[in-house]
C-alpha cells in the first residue's frame, strides 16, 4: 500500500466539463488561492491560531466602508456635471439664434445699400469704359506717331547717308511690329507692315546695290575654277573695308528681314519633309541671300525652263553644277566673308550658308523631278543614283554638317519611297533572272587565282551578294530607321527568292550530285551563308585570306553602282578580266566589317520600333534574344540555308558512297583467311581487288577538292572518311575471317594506300578511321598477346554477365595496345575473327 503524499491533493477537472464551466472552475480556484495567500500573509504560518482573526476582520470592514463611501460620492457628482454640460449647450444654442438673426438683419441692410448705390455704380462703369477707350485711342495714336517719327527719322537718315541710324530706327519700328503681334488692330498692323516693308526694301535695295557692286569688283560669283585666280588690283584694301561695312549693315538688317520674309523666302525649301528627320532651318543670313542671287538666276535659266539643259534624263547636270559652285566659291567665303561674320559674333559658317542656299534650289528641283518620274522606272532609278552620289560628295568632299538636311529626306516622302522600293525589287529580280540564265552563272571566275579563292563562289552568287551590297550602300545613309528597315525587309525577301531558285536548280541536278553545277550550287549556298553570318555577327572577328589580298582595300561606290547596272560578261576570260573580278570581290567583301555594325544598328532599331515585317513571326523568346544581341535578323534565313546545305551534302556523300561500295564489292569478298603470311612474300603490294575502289576514291577526292570550297571540302572529306570507316569495319572486317597474311594485307591496304589518300588534307588521317585502325591492331597481334587478351576479355565478359563491373585494368590494357574506340566486346569479336590460333 502506497504511503500518502504530504503535498495537498489538487482537485482535477472532470473530463465531461465543457470549456465555459472549466473557465468558471479556474476562476473559483484562483479566488480560493488568493484568500489562502491573504490569510497566510496576515495570520502567519500557524493557521490554528485565532488571535489575529478579529483584527483582520475589523480592518477589512473599515476598508469596505471607505470604498462604499467613495462609490457613493462619485455617483452623486456625475449628475451635477451632466447638468452643467446641458446648460452650456442651451446657452450656445441661444447665442447661435441671436447671431443668425443679426446676420439676417445685416443682409437686408446690405441689399438696401446696393440698391441705393446701383445708379452710381452704373455711371462709374460708363466713365471707366470711356477712359479705357480714350487710352486705347491714345495708344493707337502714339503708335501712329511713333511710326511717323520712325519714318521721318529713316527718311532723314537716308537723305544724310546715316545708314546705321536708319537701321536703328527700322529696328525700333520692328520692335513695335513684334509688340503688336497679338493685337486685334488689323488696320494698324497692316499699316505698320506696309511702312516697315517700304523702308526695309529701300534700305535693303540701297545696301544690296552697293554690295553687288563690291562683289562684282571682287569677281563674284566664281562660276568656273579659272575665275578663282582673278583678284582685284589697286584698291583691294578699300574694297575689303567697304565689304566689311556692307556685310555688317546687312547683318544688322537681318532681324527685320526675318520678321517680314521668314515665311515667304524663296530660298528656303518649299517641300514638306514627310520623314520628320530634317533639322528645321533658320533663314539664310541676308548677305548670303544677296550673294546667291546670281546663282539662282543661272540655275533657273538653265535648269528650270525649256532649254536643253533642263532635261529629266540628266539630273547629273544640275547636281554637278551646284557641287562645282559650292567648291569653287568655298575659298572666297572662308577668306572674305567668314572673318566678317566672326567679327559680328553671328556664329555662322559662310561656306555652310552658301551651301544651304544652293541646296534649297536643288531640293525644289529634285522634289519636282521625282514626282514627274514616278512612272518612268529607268529615269527614276537614275535620279535616285545621282541624288545618292550627290549626297555622298556633299558630305565627304564639302564637309556639309550631318545635322543639316541635304537631299536624302526628299526620297523619304511616302510616294517616292514606295516607288524606290518597287524599282529596287524589280531591277533585282531582273538581274537575278539574267545572272542565273547566263552561260557562266555556275563557273568560278578565279580559277587562275585559286590560292586566294577559298569559297569558290560561282559568278551568280557573287553577283547576287554584290547586288545586295549595292542596295545596302544606297540606303545605309538614310536618316529614317523605319525606311532602312523596309529596305532590309526587301533584301531578306530577295535572299529567300534566290534560295528558292537555287533549290529548284539543285533538284534538276540531284540525280548526279558530283556534277560541276551541283557543287557550284553548294558553294553558292555556303558563300551566302558565310556572308550573312558575318553581317549578323555582333562582335566582328572575321579574317579570311579571301577577303584581303595585298592589305586593306577601300570600297568604291561608283564601281559597285556600275556593276549593278551592267551584268558581267562570262565570255571575258582574260587575265586582266580575272584580276578585275577578283579586285571587285575583295572590294565588296572588305565592307563586311562595316556592314556587320550597320545591320546590328538596324537590328536594335527593329526591336525598338517593333517592326511587324521583320519581327512579326517571332515569339517573346526570339525578341528577347534579338534585344540582348544573342541573335540576328538573318537567323531564319540562315536556318533554311543550312538545311539546304546539309541536304545537298548528304546527297553528295550518299552518291559517293554508293559508287565506292559498288567498286568495293570484290574487295569485301576476298578470301582473307587464305592469304599467305607476310614472311612468304618478298614485298607487300596493294590488293588487286582494292585497285578499283582506291582509284574511284582518289578521283572523287580530287574532283571534289577542285569543285568545292575549302570549308565545304573539309566537311566533305571528313564525312566521307567517317562513312568509309563504318563501311570497311562492318562490311569488310566484321564480315570475314583473317589469317595472319590476310590481316597483314588488310593493314597494308589501309595504312599504305587508303590513309595516304587523305594524308594531303590532314597530318594524321588514321585518326578519322579509328574502327579500321584499331581492328587492324587487334588482328595483327602476336599469337601470345592475342591469347592473353582473349582470356582477359572472356573473363571480363563472364564477370559482366555475373553482375560485376568491368575491371579498370582491362581498359588500361586496351589503351596500351592503342585501342580507344572499340568496346571490349567488339575487341573480343574481332579477336575471334582470327584463324591463326595454336592447335587449329
């Protein structure tokens, strides 16, 4: 029986009690515990002592009475505070009513006052309107007086020859004109405009007359190069002083001239720039406008009338003439006019201002001719070429600022641009038809220079890629990225069209893939793929002997344009023609580095503009790759070209292997087990049954080496070696049994005859025939080594069948023999093909 515990027993909750009852039970236990603790603190540990119980009870009663009195006191004070708050609220409501009453009384008084002062208000309003009308009249009259005073001052200054004072007066009148810009006094503004124009014209005519006389003495304009050598004599210093004075005065008159004639200046371009890429031009300074007058007269006389020089078929006449005018007069502008402009702190370039003025004439003429030639493809194409050539010379030779528009923006007008794209496509398709149907389309033009020709591209492929390069050079300097992307889309369309044509021609020759035309098509596909990869390469490290002969070559735009107009004549086969064609190819391919960066910029523009034509069929992943420069716009075309190249390579290798297998049938049927041993032969020679297949292979390799490009031939002979290795291993070695003499003869045929055929293309050709080489090693092992190896392999085979892994020593043994490719089971199989075993 267990002894009872000294600790008080804790009463536990019954299991059936719910949560609420449990909470009450816990509260009761807490209260009991509190009472116990209180009594323990007051009475001490001896609970049986009752002497302090009375005192404790009395103190608790007193404390209870105090708390009761406090509760009663608080209960009595609360109604008093509520009553006070109610009284305060009633007083506030009374005050609010009083204020509302006073506000109503004030509103009534104010309404009565307003009704009383309304007549005075109406009278005062009429007086103010009269005062304002009088003030406007006074200002109107003061403006008229100021205009009359300025007019009188200008007249007096002109009579006394005080041109500077007249210019200051007309500037004051111009300031009044600018101040009245938002005024509604149309009559006053018209009068001021007429007066200002009148005096401005008089001063300008006087200064212009004097300026033209000085220019005439300085032999302006320089129409021909010989005129530049003419110089004034005697009074050169005096003329320079007068020139500086007149130019400075004309510059001072520039503000009023801009105010009056900025929107109607005949020297500014009148054609709208639909591409919105041209920089808005400020008016040409007044001295340059006067200097441009003789040029404008000559230009309109020769090129805007019915004279023979105004021919739509000869835009180069007026374009060349304007370039000559710019070039011939640049020295005069820089030496005579530029110092004066710098002294006046105008921050203008005299040469650029002259070019701007002459360009305005050309822009108007080109815009008019382009619209008139929309229905004549030949003349329109000629105009575009001349405009591009003009733009190139303007920027390169004359250093015209790129921020200022030349003539290219005129070609970006929607109608002209669409016509340009249509003509480019039409001309390109016609050239493709002509180049593919020509007699020398599939012949390589560099046979006499084979050392530099690694790709052996046929003439049609080279001409086609040159055509694309010419198109690129035409549109690469356009100022509108969207227009450039349209031309890029046209190039991709032409590339796909050319690929389809190559595929169609290939199918005609697919019955005999070893023909020269079939190989030329394969070279063309590889050539185009190589250039497209270079164009789409993001980091250009593309160095090839084919692209560089004798150092760097500079691209000649005129030669390319000429080549785009005139198709090559295949009948020209002289050495000079070959050198010309080679230099043309090198000139074309020397642009591939610049083209790479140009197409990279177009790729970024296409992604930023989200061009639907170029990016319409791409998913989000492809767009992300293009944006991250991990792909190119030519990836889809390259995939199609690579698939075509792979298909053609497969056909070529299949045909070659079928021919080889046909020639190799006698060789594979040799009685290898009856060959005499090597000791019984005085010297080894090629098997007679192997001669046909070796000759066939040699001829095919030589033919392919001559017909295919270097990279293609590299892939071809390597693929052919791989297939030959598989065929010889499967159909010759594994299908026969070998004596020692047969194994020696097989090794001799392979190592001394087959492998050397590929030795001129690589240093160690046997590495491409691993199965054959290692099988020959196994077959030629000495009897002892063969027996030991067979035993090891058989033991390893038994262990493998039992579930054990192959021993590492087995692989090391095979490696010591020079066997790396064949598996142990294959080595054992080859060993069992030997017939020279002891006891047999």
